[in-house]
C-alpha cells in the first residue's frame, strides 16, 4: 500500500511517497514562512503533487503546532505566523480526492515508531523527542492518543525547578555550556563534558519518572538530536530512576530504546494514515 507523508517545518517542506516503510520518491522545497497562509498551502500542495500517485491510500501531514481534530483545522504553527486556523485537511482532500490526516510533529514521531520503528513490539509507549526542546507522543492500545488540539504528552512543559522540564532535559540544558561540541569532548574522555551529560541524564530521568507516574507505559522511545548522546547521559538517567522513583517494579519492567528510524519525520507523518485506516494496513 502506498501512502504519502508530508513534514511541514519552519524552513522546509518535505514530502515522500512511501510503501512498506520504503521511500519511493521524495521532494523538498523551502517553506515560504513569511508569506500569507494561501501561499504556504500552495507550496505544501505543490510538494505533495511532486510525489503523488493515484494509488495512495491517504496523505499524512505533520506540523509543529496545534491541530483541532474535531474541526480539522491547524490552529497555529511554530515559525509560520500566517497559519492561524487553517483548514488544511479539507483543502487538500478537495484537491487530491484522498483522505488527509494532520497532527503535530511530536505525535507523528510516536506513531511512526509504532508502525516502522522501535515501537512495533509495544501496545503502550511514549515517544520522547529531545532537540532544541522536548516533545512527546503517546501510543495507547496500539493507537496514537492525541488529546484535545493534539496537545497530549507535553511533558516538556511541566513546571520544574525554576522553569520547565524542557529547559533542563533537552538541548536547552547546554545553551550556555559550550554548545554542540560537548558530545565530542565526552567521547574523548573530557571530565567536564561527561559530568554535564551525567547531569542532563538526571533531568531526563526525572522527566521519564513523571511519564511513568502519569501513564505507566511499556516503553519510552527516545528521539531527536539529544538522543544520539544516549551513552553519555544513560548513567545519570538510570541513577535517578533506580534511586528516586517510587515504583521499582514498574521501572524494572520498562524498556527504554533510542530511535534508529531514518527519515522519521516523513515516515511518522505517513503513519497517520495507517493509524486512522486500520483496514489499509
């Protein structure tokens, strides 16, 4: 079965024709982020047309913002100011005559892991992305749980210390600590860099503890640029969970994986089709 995934970013729109997890055709173009909403929609539609096939079962679109699944409107998108209440689903369904599904990019990450990545064996898990911020998507009983306005799983926004969780458990933790060279320094044995990653692991461990208390999932799947440094923050993360988390049986049964999925944004967006149309799987 062929499906299309579209990833809408603040600087780039990517579209791909996908079959059985393999990208058959891909197209990328700049996002006209400073233009009116019609221009941005047109760019998205044109990108989708570049990979479109009459054989596709549906089109999935990931956006970095909130989506009202009841009215099928994109409410706002990070770094695209004109996108306020955009009826993206109806516009594209009218154009392509195929079902269209829209959700935020963190939810797309989680559902992509369910159908194509580390989430395959699990019925209930949380996909936790850590880059310049923290996002999360929740899969319950083998399906994405989006919540109202696709806002479920915003664990990074929980109050923590003098700020919020993502200020400590994402790339923001390093904003004033030597930037992106720390992983290389830690790999070469630099004690200061290794200590900073250990501290990062402490904060990530506490974020995971919050998730366990709230949802008790089978697994946590880590993604985003920070997850690539897992070997450096793993010890701190497990130290917190072993010594501070109250329900050790729950912790011991938890699986923590790092995503190995290539093209996760496009595959995740396309997976919205699979999640919504079970008969098409």
